[in-house]
């Protein structure tokens, strides 16, 4: 085991129940993200192997904090889009 992992495991023993739940939640979220990334990579590899695509462009990072909401007057934008498509 790495030194950092050993330190983390020692510190876990000192945590309260609530803190352990928070650590568990953080670990589960991290594992879910890693699993999703692994599945996505395997999917893209399968597409390339089958010849359906030559290469996959990397996804740009999405920073939702940079987006700003705007207010629209009148009908909801979603309703306007549906009407224009008809």
C-alpha cells in the first residue's frame, strides 16, 4: 500500500459515524464516475474496432458555473420551440 493510503486508513478509524458516511458518499461518487468513464471508453473502443467511427473527439469540459440564466418575457422558450417545429 502507498503511504497516503495507509495514512487515510489510519485516519478513518478516528472518524465519527457522520464523518464516515460523508467519506463513504464521496468514495461512492468517485467510483461511479470512474465506472462511467470506463464504460464510455469501452463503448468508444468497440465503435472504433467495428469500423463505425475512425476516432472519437474528446468531450469539452462543461462548467455550469460559467453559464448565466436569462429571463424571457412571454411564453416559455420550450413552448415557442415546439410551436416553431410544427
